[in-house]
C-alpha cells in the first residue's frame, strides 16, 4: 500500500461530495432528476467543480481515505455495503422494496482485488428514474445527488462521506442508481461476476489497477480511474453494452 498525495487527492474526488452545492430537499432533487435538460446541466456543473481548487483538506479524515491497498479487507467492505443496503431499503415502503435490487459492485466487491477504501453499491430500480421514495431513502442515509455518472447517461450517482463506521470514516461511498436490466447495471454486475469466477478476468483487472496506481501516487484520481479501464475484461464488457467508460461524452446527451 502507499499514501496518496493528500492535497491533490482532496482536490479531485472527495471534494465533489463535500462541496458541490447545498443539500437539496427531496422536491428539489426530484425536479432535477425528472427534467432531463436540468439534470444534464446540473451534472456538468458538478463534474466541472472537480477541477476547481477548494482550499485545504479537512483536518480530521481517516488515513485510509488516501491509501491504495493491494490487499483490501473484503469482508469489512462487503459487510458495510450489506448493512447500508438494509438501512436504505428499510426506509422504502415495504410495498416498493420488491421492485429494488441492491448489490455490492466495483473493486471492493471482488475478493483479493487491490484498490482504494471507497465501496460502491448498485441500487437497481423498476423504472428509469428512481421513485421519490427511493430518493428520500438515499437522502435520509446521507447521500447527495452528484448527477449523471461517467459510465452511462442513465446511471445516476449518489455519494456521501462515510460517518457511521469507524473503520471507514472519512472515506466516500458511491451508489449507482439505474434501471434493473439496463446497460450500466448489467455491465457492473458482469464485470464483478466474471472477475470473481474467471481467473483471467481477475488478473486482467488487477494488473491494470496496479499499473495505473502510479497516477494515484501523483494524487490524480480521475486519471487512475481512466487508466485502470484499459484492460481486456473492462473493455470487452463495456463494448458489449456499448458504454463509454470514464467519458464525458454522454453528459451532453439529452
């Protein structure tokens, strides 16, 4: 493992969670989600803010927030995402829960995969836009709408800094909210499942992450995220589902 450049790392990814705008009410968030041009503009503005200096980092943050680990604690991260899923689903009316699918995705969902201490969840919904009840459950659990993610134009990202777990306090958590069976959901799940089941897929992704970690040594999170995608398993799966990867192109598609 190694420490990232603390200030540069702060300038890139965590800042968007902490500083991208005011905490919006449920009605404000739904107005953004349900108005496609407004959502596109909101997303562009938030991603642009990742390029802006925002002052010094917070004084108290878990050192794991800025560490790349070759041996992440899979059980700890998996348990956190499982507990978080229960907390979110408990906030959704019981009659609506059967319409939702909660999954652990990303590097932390693959045992033995190196990476950073920032777990990802997938909340797959019945409809393309999440319902008001689902969005309220996310807000109640401390998440904020970042906007359209970098993977697919109908993949919404909600993020928060973790405050309710001592081991992960100060790290961030991202949730992909997308329609069940849609491109983004299928891609994320297939990459996870193939890396778990097929050694060549695991090695392809692992080797790419270790190579691209040089960018993290310079504190450049976004370059790391782009470079780690240059491996066969990610490229093949994204091509299968006609996805962009870490691209801004679809942030301009209405």
